[in-house]
């Protein structure tokens, strides 16, 4: 059976209704809708629609969702109803994909569904946000929950931005080095090779290696281009293979400098997510399940699964995470103090603040170390090529003397 997207008119309320329904074919879907007093205006097979449009859809970023949360929180605090607030946010949304989903959510909420149910049906919001919305609806503090979610997403976006900024410099420098090396191999080395043949000077091994690489770049540039494209695509899709993803995530925790930064970032994500969920009244076990899904590291997810099993046996949070290879001793100590004092939610907030500062400091330190390291790498690569090119000239000059 296929899944179909439909737009219909409710014959009882005259409201416009959108949704998904499974059926063998379009005619049978139409009959099912009519039996439910829904007059179908359009029916499209979801798989076909997605295959046509998935490449052209505008992606929904975390920053887009965060901006929506900020707008909706402000409107709820101003006394505007949920349905009206979602409608206004949808009208002002610049992301076309998110705008379409918000329109669906508005119609669902206007039709009687709760905000959390409608948000879960659309499957665009992080699970943490859906759970928080559900908790806020149950407690009547949806505005406070939305405010907390904004703080959480601001924190996560801030960390992501800092790490990306620190990594942008070496990536750009490495790309420039590749371009410079290719230019040297294609333009400079062949020109020098002609001069070298005229002198009849002996060619040392380093120069022979550079000449061989240059000849490959000149004569087989199509293969070189293909290799670059294949390697780039492979790197972009590596994390889609579970075994490779686990290996890369494990490696990312063991690398010098970056490994410690990654552990601190994961500790920050864990503590900030758990603090917000526990403060919002979500049970510990459910909070751990949600936190596991936002960690973004296969090793962390495996350890969280083990921690969840320990929690299910009635143990404390400290007992659950004690065996972690990611969380540092200070995090465990602070969790222990929080549990003993009965103020775990407050302690988790303090842990979150502490590790946010630690991540900021680690990023600054990494940036300080990366800059001279990249200068050294560039000097060695480009300088090595130039030295190999000039070596026969020096040898010939020495022999003449």
C-alpha cells in the first residue's frame, strides 16, 4: 500500500483539511475520504511527490526552528492563541518548506488537534521540542517551555557556530594549498622541466617524484578530477553507513585537541538538554531517551542506551552514566552532588553553563594552535615542492664551482 497526501473539504464543518492516508490506489483513497465526510480536492502519492521535489526542497535548519520558537513564545506571552500564533509565524516564515508545514500545523490545531500532536505528525521538529510542547500543554506553561527551548537552541547554535568557525580556517587553507599545488604541477613544473633538460644536469630523486606527479596531473587530469569528485562525495556520504559513522565518531573522540573539544561539546549537549527536560517535568527515563537522539555521536548514543537500561533497573542517574568514556569526572561529581542534595535540575543547569564556558575556551585554544600549525603545513608542502624543483639547479651550480 502507498501513502497519499490529500487536501479535502470537511462536509460537516466546511473546513479545509490536509493529511496523509494509506491506500492501494487513488480511487480507493477517494472512497475512504468520502466515507469520512471529506470531499477530496487533491490526492497525490507521497513517494512520487517526494521523488520529484526532494532535491528542490529548501532544507529546514535548526536556526529556522529556533526563530519560529522565538516568535511563537513572544506571541503566547502577548496573549495570542496558539492557532493564531502559528498562523502568523507561517505567514512571516521565509523558509518555504517550513512555511508549508506550519500551514498544516495551523489547520490541524484549528481542527481540534493539540499543538504537540500536530507538530509530531509533521515530523519536522526535533523530538526534544515535541516533548517540551507536550509537557507545556499538560502543565499550562507553554510560554515558559517555548522560552526554555529558545535558550537551549541558542546554546546549541552558539556551540555549533564556534566549532564551525574554528574549523573553517584550516579547511579554507587546505583547499588553497590544493589549488596552489595543482597550479605548480600543471604550470610551473613543466616549464622548469624544459629548462632542466637543456642544462643536462642530473635529476635527484625528490625532483623525479615531483616531475612524475606533474606528468600525471598534466596527462591524466580527467582521472585527477574524477578522484577529487569521488573523494568529496565519499566524505559527504560517509556518515550514512552505520559502521563508518561509528568509526569516525570514535576517532573524533580520540584525536588530539579536537577529541577533548568534542567530549566537552557532548557534555554540554547532554547537560543542557537534560536540565531543560527535567525542569519541564519530563520523567528521567524519557528525558534520557530524548537526549540520546540529540547527541549526534554514535559512541555517545551507545553509552546512552546502556545508561537507559541501568535507569530502567531503578538506579540513579549517576549510576547510569558512571561508566561513560565521554563524560569527565567533574560532570559525574556535580551530578552526584545534585542527586544527594535533591536539586538535580538546578545542578544540571550549572553543569550546562560550566561546559558551555569550557567549549568556548577549548575552541579559542584550538584556534590559537591551528593557525601556526597550518602555516607550518603550507610552508612544508609548498616549500618542499619548490626545493625539489630548484635542487637540480643548485646541484649544477655546485658542480660547476
